[in-house]
C-alpha cells in the first residue's frame, strides 16, 4: 500500500470536514436548504462524501501504523492466520470490542454518529450448538451477506435472524440471546413445526423452485394443494415473529434491511407497526417473469407485502423489470421508471448488483499457505490446462450440462485429451431430499463414464469433489485456473465468477459464464457468454477459451477485474442504504403534496352547526358496491353494472329526508344508471358530468349550453368500435355528451399501446378540428365536448336547485366527495375562497353574468367558461345582481326570482365560510381536493356517521 504524506492526510481531512459541513451538517441524514434538490444530485453528493469517508478511514489507518483491523474495532487482526485480511469471524467478534472505529472520528471531531442498521435475514451469521442447560458454542457461518458488510464502517449493524436451532425452554432462550448479544446478533426463536412448514415447506418447496423457473411441485398435486395453505399460514406467522423481534429492538431513525424470499411478508408487518419505519427489502435470487409468478396461489398477497417497503432491490435490471411487470399485470398497479405506484404511494424498485470483498482475495494470494497451495497445484497439473467449476450440487447450477459439454469438447478435440483437466467442486446441499440424491447419482455416473472413456492409468480428465474447500485452498485453485466454467441454468448472481476474476491478476484466465446467471449482466464485457442448454455452444466456447491469444485474455480480464474491484460488496451495501435514505427523503417531499386525511370529527361538528347543507357525491368508486380487484372472477361484468353499496342504502335515505340537507349525485354515468340506483331517494341526480339533471320526483332536464356541438360523435364512435374489436376485454360507452373507451380489464401493456395508437389517430383525424376535450383516465380514454366538466356544470345545477326549492337560507356547508378524473376536479376548486390572501373563515359568495338559454334548459354560462368570480359589476342591465356578503346568519337574504332570461341563482346562494367546506378525493393522493378519504370503506363510515345526526322530515 502506498502511504500518504502528512500533507495529503491533512488536505483529505479538511476536505472531508468541509464536505460534511456543506452537504450534511449535523445528522448525516438530515437535509437543509443547502442540500441538492434533485434525487440524482443528492445521490452524487452522497457518493462523493462516501468516497472521502473511505479516504479518511485510510488516512487514520496510515497514521496508526498501517494497521488493518475489522470494521467494528478489533485492536489487532490475526496476522498469523490471514495476513491482516479481516474474515467473517473477526468481523463478528469485533462487535464485542470496547473500542470502535467511531472512536477515531470522535478524536478528530470530523464525523457524526453512525446510523443503526438492522439486518434481518432468515439465518444469523452464526450457528449455535448447545453445550449445557445455559451454555452455547457459537460457530461462524461464512456467507455473502456477512462479507457484504465486512468493512462497512458507516453503520452500526445488528443482525436479527434464526440461529438454526430449536430452543423450547426459557432458560435456553435467555442464555442463547445473551451469548449472541456479545456478537450483536439477536435471535428469533422458531419451533420445529414452524421451521418445517415455513422454511422446508413454503420457502424451499414453493418459492425457491418457482423463483428459479422450476415451477411448483407436481408429483403429488392433491397433497400439495392440501398442505399449501398451512405452509403459507406458517410463513406469515414466522414473518410476524421476525417483525415482533424487530419492533422490540427498533429505535427511531434505524434502517431495517430485510433479505430474501424468506421474508417477503416482513415489510408489511413492519409498516403496520410503524408507518414511519425505514424499510428496505432485497432479493438474492432471480425474480421470475410475471407469467411464472402468477401461478403462485398467494401471488397478490406477497407482492403487496413487498410493496410496503420503501425500497425494493434486485441483483439485475431484468429481475426488477419482472417484479414491476408482475405488480402491473397481477395487481393492476402503475409501473413507472422509478418503481411501482399505488394511489400516489411510490415504492422504488432498482437494481443493486452485489459484489465481493475483492481485497480479501487479492491479499490472500500473498499469504504463505496460499502460495504453498499454488505451488503444489502447479506441480500436480504441470503441462495441462486447468479448467475449474465451483458450485453447490444443485439443480440450477447446470453441473450435468457442464460435464456433458466438456465430454463433447474431448470428443471433437482428441489433441486436448491429455492436455486439459476439469476440476469440479460440488458442495453437497439438502442431501436428505430425493431430487438432490438423484442429481448426485446422475453427476457421479456421467463423471465415471467420461473418466473411463478418456482417462488413463495415470490421469483422468475430470477430478470431481463432493465437498467444500477452505478459503485458502479455494484462492489457490482460482489462481492456477486457466478457464473457469460457470454454467448455471438460473442463478441470482453467482459470485464464484467474481472470486475467480479477483484471483487472476497474474494468470489472466478466461471466464465462460452462463447468460442465465445474474453476473452475466456485470461481467459480460470480459466473459464468454453461453447458453448452458446448448452443449455444442459450450463445447465450442471451451475450445475458444483454451486457444485464446494472450492479448485478448488480458483485455477481457482487465474489463472484469476493474468491475470486480470497484463494485465491491461493501459498496453494494452502502449504495443500497444510501438510496433507501434518499427514498425516504423523496417520499417526504411527495407527502407534502398529498392532501391530509379528512378530519371526520370536525366535518361532522360543522355539519351539525349548519342550517343549509349541500352534499355533492360522486358515484363510481365512491358509492358503488365493492368489486374484486384484478385477479378477480367476474369482476368486469360487475363493474360494468354499477350498483349502490348495500351498506349505504339506509344512511343515504336518512340524509335525503333531512330538510336541512340537499344531496346531489354528480356522476359521469348516463341517466339510466342513476335512475336504476337512486329513484327511491329524495335527491338530485346529475348525469353525464352534470349535463342532465333531475329531482327524483321530477323529469330529466338538460343543462347543456345552447351552442354545444356534437357533430363529431359518429366519427369518434367508429374509431372506438375499431379499437374495441382489436383489444380483448375492452369496451366503450356511448353517452349523449361523450364517448368512453375503457381497457381496465385488457392486458395492461397492450391496452396502453392501443390507447396511444388511438390518441394519435384521433388527433390527426376525426377530432383534429373539433371542439372537444380528450380526457385520459388510468385505463380509459374519454372524448367529450369542450366545457363538459363537473366544475362547469355545478353553478348551473345550483341555480336550478335554488329555483326549484325556493331556498330561504343560503348554503352554509358543503361536503364534496368523489373519485373524479383530473379534468373534473375543477368542482373542488369551485367552492374555494377567491383569493389566497382571504382568511380561512371568509364567507364564500359568487355571482356570474347572465347568458341566454332556450326555454327547455336551465340557466347556463357561456359554453365551457368557468363561472366568474365575485366582483363589482358595472351597471348595464336591470337584471343585474350584487354580491351578498353574508355573515352566515342569512339575515336579509332572499333568492332572486327566475326570469325568462335567467341569471345564475346558484352563484348567489353560497354563504360559505372556508371552515365549512370539505372537499374529499377518494383514494386519489394527487388531487385538488382539500382532504383525502383512503377508500370506499371510509366513505361508507362517514355517510353512516352523518346519517346518525340527520333529522328526518
């Protein structure tokens, strides 16, 4: 290592202190006005600060005499064992040291306190063996996740997981928890039945095969069907047990990082406990395509549980894309470039390719014991090229395919038969499972046949070991290898390829890598990518690798070596947590734009205090009976036949019978739908966005402006018919003032393409010169005449209501609830105070100019114009009105009598104080409404509460 001069150290420390002061003063994760605004800018600055942190750590080590220790403060590393290379055991043992790396920063006053990181995985990085009633022996379990956090000094990590042993007694649990606490590990105690059903059953028998494209169990379908529900129940119970332990140890500001398919239910459990908790979830296996995932019976529940996390991570972009596609196709949610959005709540989905601690492998090659191993191996295989495979003995690793490809190579290249040897390390796993036993026998049979066919008395072409190697022996084996062969049929990442590259600085061997391994996305530039199912291709690649010129080998190695040494496991962990922190910050910015939940108590109190109330209610997704969400059976037919929610029938009748309350159903549906659902109530029905109006005891009348042009309808209708025929499960509605094409139940991606194609055709053809608005919903396209909106219609509707009822008091309370399209949300702003400077309690009154109408229509404003604001009017007509600035008492107020050329009575009937206006969007977090009601159930509860206080006629 090149030592830095004291001047360089001083500059680095000063620069680091400046960066921390400038970008992240105080708490590292608190942001102030000087913080970069865009997400990319923040992440770039965080990356810069992280690099300087690492540089600063290095300078402190240099000042301390180039001491290499573990990341949590062991005073010295075991030089005799590994030459200063921190290993997993030292990493965990370091948790117990009295002095931490943070002490160095405290001495320099250059670093804020570390953020706590709760790492939650199925297994702890240690295994426990009971030696007595209250004594335990802890054995280190070497794993990629421990290596990933090896050397990460920015966080104070604690591990939560199962210790791999059943501890039914309280004494044993307490003593084990105490022993593990010394290594900052926190146990989750699972009994044998839970482990059998949750781990062996649901995780290993259902999720693992499915995620690796092996499909669900097929051999005993009846037994599988019967046991599935009990296994899934155990899975949820186990995840809840993990959540309970996390909740017990959680502190405000902690980051909770959940790992792998064992804990897909955990994010939901944690968020139910504390919605503010920072939760990330990372999958270490592939995530299958949506067509594979949809075969899982619990598909929707698992997806929604994972979406409760703030950040969802995968090894590759392909896996992330599959996850977003599954959420889109199975849950019907909106997929965006950033992740998955559900009613304004964004779960960020991104790729975070894991790496290895490359320095550990590079430094290990200098150790005497590794050098001795290398020397022995070179002597053993002198004169022969060495090919290497290191895999778990697993169905997905493609070991039979690899060996068969090697056999084909030997068949086609006789001159290489005594010049090359394949060393295959096959680590046994799940030896008690029949499928794995069968695979072992198959591999042994193929190896024996090839060795018998191509071997001699002194040499054999394949050396096969059914066991693992220790770290030093493995490094030596990597170092002498000429060609590494990774032929996984499906692999989340496969870090063997990374380890091989890290140990090849001198040999510069060739990597043959399966395109179905996640590592192919990262190492594809330097590796030879193959389809492991194509034996001929793999055999040809072996020949190409063995005969590759030295300059090409060096170029390929350089590409991969640079990636492996820069994209380390430590960088992976830091990047994920950094993005998680930024995702939380971004979510807080988005939350500021989300309306607050409706203050129900306040809304009801003001309802009771008012004398003339107006309730404006949408229908679809506001008052309708619940319909099964995507994944449904028969949901499309139900939704096309809108029905009033059965729990609302009685409460709605009470509200309508209250003489102080006027109820308007304002919907985009046609008149027939509203008649079928509300004819028995004493209320006003406004169909087709308010263009048709009637009191349920009267006849329908139109509120459409005189000059509304509908000549475009026929040409648009032909276009809608064409696209309905081309798009399965889509349909369109022909209304009197609009046409709506709905593709909610069609294939999501195909529906979007069709909608885009339709819009392009409409704009360049049938509606290019027409006075129409095109309104795009979540999965619909609506074409309507200009000015046909709920906001434009409400003033005309109020005028007709005033005339009909002969109101003797102004409207002093308005509650407007709906799940409206963005185009129709102008109804929310219609009742808002005129000027931002007005106090919240200012009275709300309006007046508009008169417009001529036909005798069959109620008074209207100019077509498409927004009702004008209350202001002084120039005297120009004997029919002019003046604004009524009431005090809320209604004294001195009376409605103007209707003229043949009418005014907008609706504009002048409002004596509305700001605190008496409640606009509520149902399930839409991006809205112009003042408040939010989360779901249809919340609407039902509110209507019931209001009905309890209503006085019947």
